[in-house]
C-alpha cells in the first residue's frame, strides 16, 4: 500500500489554504448569543440556560404575597402537609389542603409559621415563638410537635411546646448555626465563636427549665442534657450533616474547612482545608458521597454579630454580603466529596454567593445571592444550569413543596416564592445587554439548530441602544420577522442589543442552540497615522513582498479576524516595505504615508500637488495601493507646493457604502537653485586653523558646510555660529588643530541647503 498522498488530498489542502484568505476581515460580523452567559437568572420564565450556551425547559419562579414575616429571614423548615377528605359520587378522596413551614427571623427574634394552599400565590402567617435574642437562626421541628430554636448573638437553646418556651439553655458561644437530628433521638448543634458541636439529650433538655444569662463552661451543661461532641479550631461550625455510614461532616467559617467526625464524636480529620471562605451548605447522597457549597471572599464579610449589644450587625452584614450596588467580590464553588476518593470541584461561579443546596430529581438545585439566582447542576452531563430567579437580592433557603416544586426564602426584599418545575405557563427569556463592539446595522438572527421545536414557534423581539446604560436610552421592543429561516428587521441599528424570546406554553423537552446575530459595523473613516516628505535627491528601491503562507495554522482557523495571525497580513507586507533600500538619486522626491482603517477595508490612494499660487491640482499618483510615491522634481517650477492625499475604500465593500476622504498634508518645497557663499575667512589662532564660511539661500534653509583639505582631511559642520540652524542665511566655522591641517595648502568649502543644492569654493591656506 503506497504512502504517497492522493491528488484529492492535495487538492483539499490547497483549497483549505486558499479559502482561509477569502474569510479575511469580512465586512459582515457575527456575535454569538450564549444563553448561559448572556441571560440573568431573574430574566428567565419557564426556561433554563445551560453552561454550554443552550436554552432548555425550566421552572417558573413566582413571588408569593402575604403579611410581613420579618426584616431578615434566616431559615426555612417544612412542617408537612395537611390533607383533607373530599366526598364525591366516585367516593372519598384525599388531597393536600395546605402546606406549613417555619421561618426563623431577625432582628425581632421571632419564629413564624407560614401556611399556603396548593395553586395559590398568597400565604398566611402565625407567630409561634418569640425569643429574647435578636436572631432565630437555627430551627428544628421535632416529631412530637416540639420546636428547637438556636439563636444569635447569644447562643441559646430554646425548646418550645405548644407556643410556650419549655426550656432555655445558654451555651458558651455566640451563635447556634445548625441542628442535626440523629437516629438515636439526640440532636447535634453547631455553634460559632467558638466552633463546637454539642449533643443534645432532648428528654433532659425539656427538664432544664428557663436558664437566664450565659453559661461559661461545658461541664455545667451536662445536667441539662448538653454534652460536647467535638470542636474545631476555626471560629464557626456553620453546617453539619450525617453520612450513610454514621460519620458526621461539618463545614466552617471564616476559613471554610470541611471536617469529618466519627459517629461517636471526638477529634475531627480534615477533608478539605480552605482560607477566607464559608461552607454554606452540605448535601449528602445515598452512595456515601456529599456536596459542599463553599463561598470564598476576602476578609470577614460573613461573620455574624459577636456581641449582644450589636443588635443589627447581622442585618448589616447580610446587606454587605450581597448588596447589588456594591457587588459581591468573591466566588463560590460546589465540591463533590466521594465516599472513597479526593474532593472534586464541580461548579465555580465568580461574583455570586451560594446559599443552599437541595436535591431535585437526579440533579442539584442551588440558590444564591447578588442577583437572586437559582441554579442547577446535572451530575451526569456535568453541566451547570441557570433557572428562573428573583428580583430579590438573595435566595437564602429552600424547602420541598410538592413533587416538582420548592418553596424559596428570599431577602432584600424579604418574602417567599415558589420555584415550580411542572408549571405550564408561557416560556420567555430576556438577554442581558450585548455589546457589538461599535455601532452597527443589525442583520439576521439565525438559530443553527432547534430540537423538538420549529422556528415559527418562536417569537423574537429586539431593542437597541447607542449607550451602555442598562435602563435608559433603549428603543421600544420591536418584533423580528421570520424570513429566509432567520429573524430579522430591515432598520435596526445600535451599539448594544438585547433580545426577548418567547416559546409556546406546550413546548417541552426542547433545546435551542446558541444563535448568531449578524451585523454590519458602522463604516468608520480611515485615519492618516503618518505622513513624511523625505529629503530630496533620494530614490526608493521597494523590497519584494514576502509570499503568503500556503499552509493554514490553528491560530488562523480559531481567530480568522485577527490580522496578526495571518501569513498574508497587511502588517507583514508593511514590514517588508520598511526594509526597502533608499539610494542617492538626483532630482527624485519620496513621499511616504501610513493610513489605517479601523474596519480593515482595502484602500486606494491618490496623491496630488499644486503650486501655492495655482488653482488646479496635479495628480502624481492615482488609485494606487502602495503607501508611498516617488517622482522627479526637475520638471517642476521652483516654489512652495500644497499636497493632498485622497483615500478611498475599495472592494469588497459595495460602492454605495465606500468612504472617500481627502487629507490636507504637509507642504512640499521645490528648490533647484544652489545657495550663495557670501563671505569666507581663514585664520590661525591658539594652534588651530579657523575657517569661517557665510552664505544664504533664496528658498531653503541652509543645512551645513563640508570642508575638504587637500591633505585628505575632511570635516562637516552642521552647527552655525549663532547656535541656531533656523535661517536661510547662516555662518559656519571650522576649528581644526594645526596637526591635522599639516601640509594642506588649500581647502574646498561646500555649502548645502536643505533641498540638496550645493555651491563650492576653494580657499588658500597659505
């Protein structure tokens, strides 16, 4: 079998190389719309975006209305559903009549019971507990109907029964952050400052009564059913969870470490060490693995109030953490900890603060702060999803509601919402402001592929803006028409654009790939970057242009619009030209220019001159593509000439769209008459030969004098006697040591003007 390449293979390679040049600097640009990047969570309705840029079916986010629950809503715990019996001709059936949840609040230190009915968007509120501390942060409804409450800024344990405080036991800490019920009926409590975990015997705790103040050590708590389970060196135990093998895992702050304790407690082992972070949630899996949501931030952004006097510290810190005006400077990560293996980050988000993790089928559901984002993660496809989010800044907690819906706790502004994955409402999405890079005329918006969906099922609207303001200056939403399998409108212009896409209510199990917006940028005027009139009497021998590359590179394929990556780039041709030779040539004048076009257009140049006293222009070069012209001045009359350079765009830009612009360039002086030597002096003084030459010129400034002695010594003086070379009449002086002038009997002096003309005279040195 021969290894020689076939003719077909060679032809394909050559065609690929040639076609690369055809795509150079197209006048039509395109901007890919990445739904995963260009859509905010709060602008989704019934849709989800995926990290690969696609649009998918998603949940509907609905804000609920009802009485005020509190200024800060810390935690949400389900109490269960109340079922009702319905009698009909077909028999007796039961269904859910209402759902009840508990909400821990601040800074009033109240626990509220929220009740909502299926299908309704309102709720009712009933106060079930009011603790002395300002914040009820941790809640645990118990199977017998009792309620366990953990508080801050004093870590107090409350046991409520039938709306009355049965027991209050203060712990030697500032805050109680989390509760974890265990199979043996005891409960673990995680505290902050210091970071400890206590085991609670509920039977003993119920008999403790109301203990005021704050307990100073752990040994005094044993009689009240509180014993130390374990402790960490980091300040706060923020979250605790139990694995399938009975081990306890804990997440901390402000370092953000993850620990593992034996089922019986004791000293922990590190599962992961971090810095400047907070473990905001832990979610265990049936296979023994778990996920940890970790927020990384510089400084102490997440630390809660540490003194009972700082009543509103927690509220202020919550606002600081996610206030949209200042922005969140940190990042968030979700890390998977396998049962037998090393931790593996699966999600990373900059500028976003995660709050909670929940299970939604086989996927993860995440809520976050900064822009009220709701997110998902598909562990099989290993892709992140963005769901419909809230106008509130933070989504602090999640609780399952019905089979495919969740109740969401939100803050700034506080309230409740439902995230429903089974809703059949119309689906829509609005993109963020998309920057086209410069003002442009919009063409077609093309969708490369739709799965289980037809183009005519989409409704697309667009709005444009010449300014970058998110709210001001936008044109009204304009519907795009479906034409030639694309959405377009003939008169849509702007620097920034945003889109609104609506899908029918019945659409399901579909995917919308990333569309491309085609546009023609504003045709900008060429810029004259450099213009030079060379000294006369010099000719240019242009260097040959380097041949273009016949083999394409990966960089050319990846970045076809970047000139510097192309073998046939204009910059490379320019580099070859700058290597051209310049040689003496009497009567020849070189003029060079460099014109840049911001849009990469091909340009042609016309260079013209006219005498200062004349009216007609003479074209010395017409529609050339070179950046220079050289011509013979011997046929031109002496005097000052005005110059101009006309730059005109060429194909492939259509003739009707081409810009032509004339630049008024530098004046050209044509001078054929040599200067005149008006006086010469030869003297000897202080061991030097001193020769002085004075002269003048009618048109040009003088340049200098060359002195040639007949003993072979040659010298040039360019600096005049008066110190300034700025006139048409100057004097130049040579001071030559007698030793160098030894044997010389004469000197030839040659006076130059700046137009290259000369006059000479021989002087005797005797």
